[in-house]
C-alpha cells in the first residue's frame, strides 16, 4: 500500500500517499478521518499554492497564504455556506487538539506538506460569486506551524496537543482576539452593497505596492497634500503620509500616517499596537486593510489611554474608493 510513516514540511506527496496514510476520502478540500464515536481523529486541509494557479482562473477570494497564516474559505461553491458537514469538522479544534495536516496542491495531484495547522478564528464574510450574486461564506484562519519539520503520523496527536493546547489555554475561542467584527448586513440598497464588495474583491488582486499607490490617489482625491508613499525597503511600518487639507476647519495641516495591508486575513491588536509605536509623535494614525479587524483590534484602536488609531476595513475602504471615483482598473 502507498503509505508513509511521516510527513516532512516542504516535501512532496501524491494524493494516494496522503489518502492511504491518513485514511481519508479521495477528493475534497476538507478531508476528515472520523472515528467510530463520530469524532475526528485528524483532518487534512487541502489548498493550492498561488504559483500553481493559472491567471485566468484566479479568484480574489481563493485561499491565500500570508506569512504563516492560511486564509481558507469553507466548502460550498454556490449559495450561502453553512457550518455543517465537513466545514464543522474544523471547529472541533476549538474543543480538542485535533491534528490538522496542511497540504498545498502544486498541480497534477502533487501536494507539498505545509505543516500542522492551528485554527485561530473563523467568521462570516460576504462575497460575490462567479454569477455576480452576493452570498455569505465562512472563512477560517489557520496558523501554519512549520516546526516541527518532521511530523511522524503516530505522534501527530501529541504534537497537536503541544501546539494547539497551549494556545487554547492562553487564548480561548471566546477571546476578543479570536472574534472578528461582524460583516456589514445586507440592506435594501443591494446595488451599492454589491458595488462595494466587487471593488473590495478587485483590490484583493492588486499588487501590494500598487495598492499603496491606489491609496495615494484616494488621499489626493480627498484633498490631502504632500502625499507620499514610503519606499518598501525602509517604511518601518509606515506606508503613506499626507497633510490634512486646508479646507478642514478642525484638522487642517495635521500630519496623517497610514499603514496599508492588502490582506485576506484579519488584523489583530498586535498589528495596531506595533503601528502606533511607529507613528511620529505629532501624527494621526490610520490603519487600512482590505480585510477585517478582530474585536480586540477595534478595542485597541480606541483605547482611552493611548492615541486613537482610525481603522478602515475593506468594505469601508471600497465605499471610499467608489465615492472618490478612483479607477480601480488602472491598478490591475
């Protein structure tokens, strides 16, 4: 039988090796191995490396690896998704340290082992499907643990206890750093809602540096002067700066510094704190993302003991870009 005794981070395995070693189904993005009690013994989470995707097939909502975070959309390609069936299997790690194996398809049924995965959070998100219809999906954010590099199958449960168990004790699933702010609720004016979400989807596909150039144009259209994009090699966490226009009766002349994250995964309080520490003492801070903020990040932004940081999420940003008349196609 085509099996292995261990998985090594960065090494490649066939679909059959993964299937028979872990006793999984042959297909699917979420592949649980379920015991007689109906509880998952382990789960394989199958994604794809972006380099393995053809440009014409790219989807701005596709799974994305950013640093050590895998942003993973639940199963279900049409209509609203639910946390049932295989999707619900991922939630079991909140209660028990179920081993999650991460694999990335490199094409032709060849998969790279990413490492053991740790579920950080899950949340609802509004997306526009291929037919142009709005739907509600569930997004999972999983931390990729590339160490230990060698994961013996017989020791995976113990390794998961060490990795996931320690985090759960320090940060339970109800913690504000885990919870993400609820997405905007669809209202009667669905055309505006759809237009904003389509713009957000388009921004997710823009090169990160060109995304900063887009924000420069947005600031200039809003009247800011002396708008500058910091060179990537020495930004120190500060991506743009500008001066509030003279027409603003309250804040004219104020220096504004921005950090821009063209991310799929949510921004937490750690990023907000780090950004605040990088700000000029006289500057107003604005954090911009194409994604969302955790509840802890929102709380940190308005911490009464610290300078307030304005937080702009992807949906609000899309609305601002649309209102300012920025041509998003110029940045594709």
